[in-house]
C-alpha cells in the first residue's frame, strides 16, 4: 500500500485533474446521466438510516474477532480486532456505500455479487437498494461472516445470501451458481493478481449491461496496475475513476473506449 503521504498526493492530483462533478464538459450522455441522476442525487433515502443504524451498533461493539490475513493487500491485517475496529477500518464510508445504493437503485440489476462482505454494511446498502435484486456476498473470515449473516437476519434482509470461504475456493462456484452478473462490487483482497482473477472470473457471467465496481483502485502500485489492465481489456468500453472506486461498463454501443475521472 502507498504511504499516507503518497496517497494524499495522488488524491490531490485527482481532485485537480478530475472532471467537474456537475457534469460540465462531459459529452457522453450516459455519463452525464450517471453524474446527474446517481452521483449527485442528494435525496435522503430512508434506507440510509437503516444501514447507518447497523454501522452505529457495530461501532460500539467491543467483541473481539479473530482476523485472518488473505495476503499483504488485505486491509484487515491479522490477529484479533474488535467488531468496532473492523467496522471503522474495513467498511465503506457512508458517502461511497450510499453511492453503491444509488447505483443499484438506478440500474436495477437482477443479480448482484459482492466480494468482501466483512460485517455486512455495504451488503446492507446493496440489498436495501432494490428489493427484487438477489445479492450474493462472499466473505472468507468465518467469524465475521457469521456476524454479517446475523446482521442480515436481524434486519429481515431476505434478498441477501452470504457464501463463506476463501474466494480461491468459493468464487468459481459463486459465479457458476449466478445466472448472470448484472452488478458486482469487488472489495476483497486488494492485490493485483487476486483483483485480476476476480475480474476474469466475473467476466464469465457479465453481460453488455453489467456494471462492475472495484474498491480502492489507487490504494497501491499493484491496484493501480490492476486497474490499468482492467481498463485496457477489450470488453471494457467505459470507465469512471472516482479515486476510491473504479467503475466499469461494457456497453458495446459506445464503440470507442472512454475513460473518465470525475470529482466526487
Ligand atoms: C474491506 S473488507 C469489505 C468491507 C465491506 N465491503 C463493507 O464496505 O462493508 C474486505 C473483506 O474481504 C475479505 N477477504 C479478503 N480476501 C478474501 C479472500 N481471498 N476470500 C474471502 N474473503 C476475503 C476480508 O476478510 C474482509 O472482511
């Protein structure tokens, strides 16, 4: 991972070079619509409160949890942490989790796949966004996955299912059990090789209308390399770089590849 100073420098570079977040000068109608109707949608959806109540509960829970390390890129480290620590360090912040919610609400995917459940905060946002979507989320840490499952049950989230196990073993099965991957959020092992493996595996069930989101694309040299390779893949026609998230669209109607950096 980059040092905090390097990351801060990169973030400043992004803020200075990214396109204006109001959509000025964006000539793609698809991206213009995304900015206007999704990125900048400031509606106070009541589901935000449901998900944030879960976050608040977890942030005050000092129960120790064994944390497994899935490689140096995993943000969870190793040893033992409290639920509160995991919720504070691993979960997407409200700003980005709520963007995921709005994307699912807007694009209405049938099948949503999430790699990296942790305690289930982002999964909760994904599941609340569209009740008719089926969300399948994967988590390798058994103790954490059990807590996430309990959290889903406590909130009566019936459209989310958790698969426990290391993606090295579970991902091929998760993908083959999903008829089609309409929307995916990749927030697991933040290293180049696993990230590219996840991408290749998801491509097997992606369609022209699929949306795939990668977490922390500028977090390390490896993640930046993975993001570059993903952008270059011939099927990827449109990418949106929001610094902490990278979004890809396939849509062959675009004909020419386009890459956007948008201030968010
Ligand atoms: C950053 S956290 C996910 C946070 C969650 N998406 C949220 O925003 O609430 C990443 C999770 O991925 C899990 N993970 C990392 N590598 C994995 C692997 N190879 N197999 C299964 N789970 C993995 C870690 O245990 C960790 O809980």
